[in-house]
C-alpha cells in the first residue's frame, strides 16, 4: 500500500508529517509533483521527497514535451517495476525471472524519442523559467491591496514554483459572491495570447473534490455492477462534507490564476493588480 501525495499548485507536500505517518504504517510514498518541478522542501527537490516521484510534461506545465512525463526513484526494485508496468510487463516477466507477479499487467506508455529530445532541451530552460515565475508571484504577493483577497501562504522551508498563483477570497469582507467578483476582474483583462479561446486564465476553485464526481456518486467504473466497490461488504460513502477543508476552498474561497507566467512583464502584472483594485473600489456597483 502507498500514500499518493500531490505537490499542488507548485508547492511540495509537507514531507515531515506525511513521511513520518508513512513510516509508522510501513507505506510507500508516491509523490505527484506534476505541478512542482524545481520546487524544494528543506533543500530537497520535489519528486525526491518520497519513494517515487512523478512529473508531467503536457502542454500547460512549467516545461513540456507536448505530452508525457517522467518517473524518478532511487530504489532499483521500484524502478524495475515501473519500467515493467510502463511496457508490456506480462509478456517479459518470465524471461526476466520476475517472481512477484502481482500488478504486472503492463501498459504501452513509452515516450517517443522526439518527445524525449524536446524534454532534454526544455530541462535546460527550467531554472530561468522558474526564476521568472517566482519573481512575478512575489511581485503580486507584495503588491496586493485588496482586503477581500489574499495570496495563499508558502510553507516554511519551501520554495514554491507557482504552477498557478492561488488566492484566498473572503466572502464576508467582500460582501458578494466570489464568482461575481472574479467575473468582474476577468472583464478588465485581456485573454492570454495563443490561448485566446480560454479567455482570461483566472477562475474559481480548482477541481471539484473527486469523491463528488459521478463515478463515485453512482459507484460505476468497470462494468455496471459496482466494481470495484462491490468487492467488499463495506459500505462506501461519498457525501458532501467528507473533506470540509477541500470543499470550502473549492466552493467558497479559492481563486486560481496563471497571470504570473512567463513572459508576463511588470506592466502586465500591474494591469492584473489594477483590475483587482478597480473591482474592489467599485464593488457596490456590482452588487
């Protein structure tokens, strides 16, 4: 068994607490650091904090190869298992003398040589791109002057690399709905160049808590008989209120935006700040 932890938005997970919990219960830690390449916690890189680190390289990440990703581990046994699962494990385990056959149904997930070559060049650009993101986010954090919106804090001993820039909205201070406020901010800004169809890259919440998705609510995944939920007599419940912090953030408090990405200039960032300030100034007209 394993814990899967997510370095959400560009900040690594709390490795001290999670790793201690995993050690206590003899669990592996699989670190999803798709949004945090180059982030650090206690001077260790995200992706190296657990037993396995998983990176993503699809088109909207810090660097990209179009699609694909990478797995890292310093455990030779786990590395071999990952290679087998990636590439038709069931057809080669016999000739390789693999004795532990559980979870050895393989996939066909090989990255192409072209994608790998692009990835190697993209890695050379990563430090410069991260420096720009961090400087832009720091500039926004230092200059927000809107009482109902505050930048999310960064954990001690962490370097945040800002896949997105998370903000916390205070409905009681704003005395209005979050969506109304965000829509007004979007109306003050231009769509992102080359991604015009997406409009202004700012939104409310992030991803709805997964247990509220239809697959969990209806317990239908493989076939129509409730597999895998019907394997045990346990009654699984996926009701609202199961993860109150996540729900409060998604439905009420969290604002995420990508308006700190390279090549945003200081002038661009000032436009973002002024949009928030203008909406706050004229909030009574919105209501």
